[in-house]
C-alpha cells in the first residue's frame, strides 16, 4: 500500500501543476487600444499592428488564448479583422478609425490609421472577377452562396461575381458547344461543385466568408490592375448593345469581354439553392482566352471602342432592372491569360474610368 501511495503523490502533484498552468488570465477593464504606427502605405503589404492593455497594464494581445476573444473593427467599412488578427493592411487611401472589443466589452478609446500612396502601385481601381461554379442539384453549394453573401460591403464592392451553373441545373449556361461551368472548373483543378476561380488565375473551394474576403484583398494587393475600363450600354427591340474602351497604365496585350447577368431568377426543379443572383445568361466567347481581336497598348494608351450586342428575351417573371452588364479586360501574362479588371453596371447606364 505504501508503494502505491508513493506513486500517487507525484502524479497528483503533476496534475495540480497542470491545472494551475491551464488557468487563463481574466482581463480587467477598462481596456486601452493602441497602434504601433498611424501611417501606412496603401500597398496591401505594410501593416499597422494593434495592441490592447487592461487596467493592470497587461498586454492582452500577446496572450494567444485571449486573442480568440478580441476583435478589431474598421469603423469606416464596418469590416472586422479576421479572428486572431491584429494587423491592418490597406489597398486604398483614407483615414480609418478602429475600435476593439475584449470578450464583447468595448475598449475605452479608438485609434486612427492613415493609408496613402495607392496610385504608386495601381493607377486604376481594381475589381476582382469571381467565376462561381455551383449546381442546383448540389447539396453543398448553398454554403458557397452564403459565404459570398456574408462578405463585407467593401468586399462586395470590389468583386464581380459571375454565377455559372453546371449541367442539369435550372440556369446552366452553354456557349453553344459545352456547358461552361463543367468545362472550366476541371481546367483549374477545382475539386468540383462548389468552387470559385478568381481572375482566371486562382482557384479556391473555400466557403468561409472571412477566407473569401482575404482572397479578394490579396488579389488586389498582389495583382494590381494595369488598366481601367470605360463602358456604356443600351437596350432596344430586345437587343443589348455594349461599347467599351480600356486604358493601360503599363502597356501590354489586352482583350475585352462581355457578359449579361440576371438577379432574382426563379428557382426551378428539385433545387437546393435558395438564391439565384449574378446568374450568367450571356457571355462572350473569350471568357478564358484572347480572341482574334486582342490588341497591344502602349503605356497610357486608350484602346479603340469595342462593340458587342446580344439578344435578350425577358421572361414574364423578370424585368430589365433584374439584368446588368459586365465588361472585363483580359491581359496576357507570359503564356497565361488573366482577367486584369472588371466592372458591372445596369443596362442602359455607363461607367467611366475609376482612378485611385
């Protein structure tokens, strides 16, 4: 019996030490927010790093356990930094006010960060093209739709989603010889439905809104636009007419493509999807490659107008306001072709070049 007791005593001591080590510090309000720099470059790389101390002077942001209970919020955009993140990067100029919470309790103050110099990295404001591949018969696809719907307004304003449904779906789109979604997703080694291809360059099947936000941000930071898009459209006698120009800030080989999207599509069949927005109903043939009409531009040169038209039959369950025009600029990148920039606007309206 003594032997057994002698063995149990050190084990109990170890357990006691483990329990003590597992104790988590309880922060004491009020909390003070600070930032290591108040000015950063708008290159998407340089970061302002936030820190929070409590009433005892304890640096809460240095505690990995507490970081799961801390959030930083950009008041200008309403966007929170990703969980466990305390760094702010920017791809646009402006003065941004940040607040923070610890276990839901607000810090006693806010801080400001000024971001500047975006035009040094990108003359024209970039939007990201998102080819979304889903299918109405796909049980997992609604989660992709929900992830895209939950992204911040800032992210929505910097991406143009083109929903391409797979064959057998209510709104599957064919280019006349094949279903585009079924053809494209294997080309980018996507695992299937649902998945997205960003700018014809990067594939991801993530359905988490915070990860989608990070992808959009990184695309803008890592692949700045080298051109801007100016376009106009009209609708008459069942025909949508589009005219577009691009202007290059770097020079290179470009091509211009078009699409027509519809929102508020009526679900049909045994569909799992609940929302049918951004559905491609027309798409120019150069959705993945340069056409015979591709052209070279010098730095600061504007292209001649590219004209396109498409017949559009509006069903009884829709109206012209449900449709919009998309214009995208393809750019040659070595042996690859990427979407350099993209814009979306209502039929009958126009967009001008958008400068940083």
